[in-house]
């Protein structure tokens, strides 16, 4: 009998060790190293090949023929946009996201919409639960088969019978293979089951969509190698208390990672949001102080986002600074710039900042809107509703240029804004725009222009 071989894996980062340790030396996490049984490996010479299949031939670039039709449209505009077309045949896609964000809903909705034969394998929910969910989604597709199974050998048996065009697995952490002893969700199971599915995908040219759980710090649970093994890694994110969800590509072997999909979670499933700017700006009748609109870019997509600020006298000794959807450190930096470079006395004030819609913004071009919203709340003087902002602020209080400013200006113009504030250093051809473009150099200029 072959001797069973065990190795120690860090459950957080996937590092491999020969013996147990309390702390992983690679990711510095404590108590994450677990012993796992791995199959006995035979030592093989790399030149020997056991496969009887024909060997691939090396070709010159010019000799390679491109097949245009190797993508399957998902019938979902936002997902197609993020993928750069549709599902590439034989590709492995991994969808990560926090629990309850809507991963199963998204893939079930897609499975029910594609007019092909789909096998949806769930290791997390019963067939009845999936039926209930599909009733809410109110899309029915007789070509979509639901299987509840966690053993990959059983799944492959079902696949042989059904011959699906697309395979969906919910989730990779629930799968296990007979060839490995470790429990489902462990590093070696995840690696082995993914490898089996990858082999299936490549050999049959069937796209495989995997759902993956993420850990509390946002990484896909399981080893980083899972992300290396698949072709596309998508991340589904959003605030659970809000209805907007953003789908991003963290990795895409067949397209750009700059595209973004936006959805709204409704009682009837996920709705595609084609014009995100309109919904991210809260509808109001009268002018309120403390709000400013930023012309941001998320990936390739222009988004008009409302920034709300509240500045009030601190009740307790130490003033509070808090931000939702925006980096608190950056908020503190901007407050220091306002204090030092523009003479605002904010040291004894509480400052609260909120990005409307529950989304998170990294684009530095939002800085100018943040500063303007804070000034507006501090002065209790509203900013005109048809003004918007797109510039970064530097430590010296200088207003810095941002990338692709013309695209932002066009979006603002399209949505009916009359004035946009940008940095003086952005090169702009004014004759292209009907909207008034105000160029500023310093934070003080904004104040003089607005109030
Ligand atoms: P789910 O897809 O189960 O999340 P995940 O697979 O990422 O863990 O999404 C669950 C949430 O979505 C749940 O809290 C209910 C909500 N939801 C709706 O609001 N509308 C719907 O039509 C569906 C199916 C779910
Ligand atoms: Mg789920």
C-alpha cells in the first residue's frame, strides 16, 4: 500500500510547510497551519509522457488562426461588458464576494437566461431552495438543470450524461474529490477540485463558473493559487444595506480589467443599471448645504457621485472624523490641508462624510468634491445643484489634474450640469464642450468661486 503523505498548509495564504508551526512565516497569521493528507506522488521524469493524445505543435504567430465565435453571450449586458464580450469557451471564471452579497443570485439569473444547456451545481442550497429563488427571479429556462452535489466524481458523471454547454459551481469551497482525504474547503481540496474542473473545461471547451467565498479581509478564501489557476477573477462588492452592487474584474485573460458592471438588488433579483450616474445622485427639491457632486471614473466608466458632508461643533473634547465609502486617512489629510492652506478652523469640529449609494470610491478625483462639501457644510451655504467637480488635492493645497478629464466633462454635460471645476493643469479643448469648465489652481479659489 502506498504510504500516505501529509503536508502542512497555511489555510490563509496556502504556504506549504514540512512541520507544524504556530504562525505562518509567510503571511504572519496565527493558528492557520493545518496538516492535510495529500496523495502519494510518483517521481517522474519530465521527458516521459503518459498521455497517448496528440502532442501540441508550436506555431508561428502568423500561423495561428483566431476563432471569432469562441465566446458565449451571457444575455447580461453588464456581465458581458466586464468579461469583454461573453464567456470564453473552455475558460474558468471565479466569482468572489462577501456572504449574502448576491453571488448565487447573479449566477442563477445568468444560468436561467442563457439559451444553452446549463448545469448549475450547488453544494450550498437544496433544489427546493433554488426553485424558490428562481421563482423570485421570474425567469424560467428549461435548459437549465439543477444538481445538488459536492463530490466532483459524481458531478463529472452527471456532466457526462447531460453534456452541458456551461457549468456553474456554487461554491468551490464545498467541493471534494475522492482522490484526496482532506476535508472540503481545505487548501488541498480546493486546489485539486479546481484542477479537475480546469481539465474538464479545457478538454471539452466548456466555460466553468465558480463561486468562491472571501475571507474577512477581502481575499478569496483558499490559496492565492486558486486565482492563478483560473482565467478570470470577478469580484462582486457593495454594501449589504444598500441595493447597489459593483462587479469588477480583478483578472481577465481575455479582456480588460478596467470595465465595471453595476447592478441593483431588487426583490425580483439583480437589475442591470445602465445609467449609474442618475441613481447615485439623490433626488431633492431644495438646495441643501454640505453636498457636492464629483465626476469620478470607475474603471472606464464615468460616474457622477454625490458626496455629503456634515460639519458641526464637537460636543466632546476630541472631535470625531468619520467617513463612509471614503478613506478616513485621506479625509484627515484634506481637513489638515483646509486648515493650513485655506484658513478653515476645523480643529474643534466634528466632520462626517458620506458617499451616497453605499459605494466605495478610490478615484482621487473625488477630493475636490469632498473639500467643497465640507466647506459648504461649514459655511452652511449650499452649492448650486448643477455644479460638479473633478480634481485631486495635494498637500500644498494645490488642485491637481486627473486622468481622462474630457470623458468626465462629457458625462457631466450629458447629465445636464452647467459648471464643472477642474484643475488648471488639465489640458482641455474648450470648444468641445457646451458646459462651462472652470479651471482652478488652489483650494482657496474654489471657496471664492462658490460662496
Ligand atoms: P445570495 O445570492 O444568496 O448571496 P451569496 O450567494 O453571495 O451569499 O443573495 C442573498 C441576498 O440577496 C439575500 O439576502 C436576499 C437578497 N435577494 C433579493 O433581495 N432579491 C432577490 O430576488 C434574491 C433572489 C435575493
Ligand atoms: Mg450563495
